[in-house]
């Protein structure tokens, strides 16, 4: 029996963040950069006269109907999970919305630090209590979807009398305004900026109060650290919020997330009739929050009321559903030239941050770094357009190919190509055909310790998973297919996967020495 230690989690994480020392290793991406040094700095300016658009409502502005009850994956009286190669207890717990302590409470493990392939892990039964059934937001008000691009973050922030108007933060060595931080996080995580602003106001009054406490200036969400990482500064705080909003949204819509667990061990089932957007908000608001405070936050008097005061009824004009019941992927090619051999280095993982849908895969270019150079270099090989369209955005290492050609990355199919070097990078607004040069792989943008290219799909701003073995019954996701190669992921194992084309198989691996990860077309 093959043993897999929980300690493999540490090994896996170090593998994903480029900690190997062998020169042949190709390192994959984690597109969320929590380690950025950041500082909140206030400025001086006379406060404007505009604060909110309307008084905080005392009751909901509308009463949206409940969603159809969603079939629950593994909804049996005794839920079990069979350990697969590469599994960790932590990964199993996160995928099922519970803590390691809850798993240990229902399992008599001879050694809680080890799992064995094929071992059966009991999962706690459904809680006997449910979350609130109040629908807080439609999906298209959490996701940066159709219409979200029309909202002008900079104008809105300039009209607020609160601290947000003068606050700045240091992100990657550059001092940027609070408005720019909100805009940047919204683009990166594909989370609507209006929701991020609402969270800032609800948690710390950053929109209305020009002089919050020193602690709230540094930690506007009130969370000083999470997962052992310092979260000081606006960028870190909002990145954490966006990642957790996505974790709830995509974990519930496309995964096995059916329960919510608080730090004190209290567990709730998500109420029938909720939508992914409301689940995402419930999940994020539970972070480091006592149950009684959370119960108020998810009620009509909580975050919803703050959102409605600033931005009106969130359900008015919402795009529903955000994705059609039958979604078909357009034809895509590998994002590099025909005849070249690249390396498939990362299986399905987060589009941006591990909380988003596992919408991305990674490729490394054929050229190796020169002896004595760093693992981050600008490759001589070109990343190419995987489909025809127009470049909707090109900045900070990111290139967005908009396949419907309207230049709006919040609608229709878009492809994110990340870690594209600024030199020779294609400009926004450029029309492209399949195979046209986009730019050169590097470490630029997101978080990367070695040169490679990260590719992810979105539809109407929503990250679309590469594959969906854990999807609820009846939910079908179009597989990621590139030149006839279909990509698959390993359940609960980020970055692990393979691709098939007939009888041929390629595995996601970081090395260059094995033919198992070499791909060409």
C-alpha cells in the first residue's frame, strides 16, 4: 500500500512555487501574489459632497424567486471519499467545505499524518442546520460579468468622502491609489468592483468615514493574517476577499462545497434555493467571523443593505443565468506555433488565485535558461493566439483575447494568457487571427518564479473549469480541447492532470527530461 503523508501538502506547495533546485525544473504558476509588500498611506484633499446614492433600505428592494434545488454530490446518509494518489487530508477537507478537525472527528485513523491510496475516508454527515435562504446577490453581481465594465471605479471613488478616496497602497514596488487597487483586484480575480467596494464599506466604513482607526486603515476587512500569510494593506485585503468570494462561488457551483464551517466548529448546510453568488458572499463573510455577526451580515440588514444604498437593487437588470445550460467551447489551438515542442507543466488550477475555478493550465517554452541565469527570463519563443478575436486588454503581464470581437472582456468567451513580457507584447485593440504572435513567456504578471505561460478560459466573466469531475448532477462543463487534445484534472489536486488525444497521453509535469509532458501540433 502506497503511503501519502499529509506532509506532502507542504511538498506540493513548494513544488508549485518553484522551490526545487534542479536546473531542469520548469516551474508552474500560482496567480495570486499574497506576499506583495503593501502599505496604506493617506493623502490630503477636501472631502466631496456625495456619499451614497440612497438611504440604506430597511427591507429588500425586490424578492427574487428561489433557484431550483440543486442536486447535491454524494448526498447519501453515509458520505465517503476514496483516497487517490497525491491526496492530502487538507485538500479533501477544503473541497468539502470543512476543517481537518471535522474529518478527524469521524475517522479513526491509525496515524492522522498519513493516508493510504484506496483508503476510505468518512465525511461528516450533512449538518442539521441551514444557512439563511436570503438571496444577497445574483451571480452577475459577484462575477465581473456583462455590464460590469461600464462601472467607473475612479469616478465613484472620487465622489466618496471616506478614506478610500485618499488611501494608497504599494503593489509590486509601485504606489497606486485605492481606486486603482479596487480596479486591479476586480480585473485580476474577475470579481465585480461594486461588491469589493461594498465589502470595504460594510466592514470598515472606508467609503463614508475619512478617519477610520489605524487598525482599519491597515486591515479594512479586520483580518490580520490568513493561512499563515500577513494580509496588511488594501491590495492584500481585497485579494483575500476576492479569492474567498470565488472559492465559495465556484466551490458550490462546480464542486462538492455544500456546507459552511465556522472556526468554532459550527457547521451549516447551504439553504436550498440559493444561487452561486449568494453562496460566495456567505462563504467570504464567514471568514474569521463569529456566527452571530455573520448571521446579521447575510441578512437583508447586512451587506445587502449597504450594496443597495450605494448601487441600487442588485437583481435589477442582472444577467441570469450567467452561463447557458449548454455551453460550447469554440475551436482553440495550442497557444504556440505549429511544429514547436513545448512542455505541459501545470494541470488544472486557479484562473487567478486557487479559490477560482480551476480554469487554467500551464506551458513552458522550449528554450532553457542560460547557465548562471535566474529561472525568470524572457523566452525567445512566441505565445500565439489560440483563436481569432480582438485583444481586449494587454497590461501587467496579462493579455485577454476576446473571441466575440467586441473588445469587452466581460461578455462572451475570452482567453487569459498570463506572464507575457512587456517587450513586444501585443497592444489592446489589435485584431488577431489564430497563430498570430501575442508576446514572449516570462515571469511578468501574477506570481511566478520561473518562465512559463498560463492559459485560462472565461465566459461572461466567469472562470470555466478545465474539467468538472465534481460537478453536481446535470451540470455539464465543456472540456478544454486544444487541437484535438482534451485536458483532464485529478479531483481535489490542483495542478495535477493530463491530456488525451486518441491513444496518446501527456501528463502535467515540471521536468524536461521525460517525453510525458512534451506537446506539439
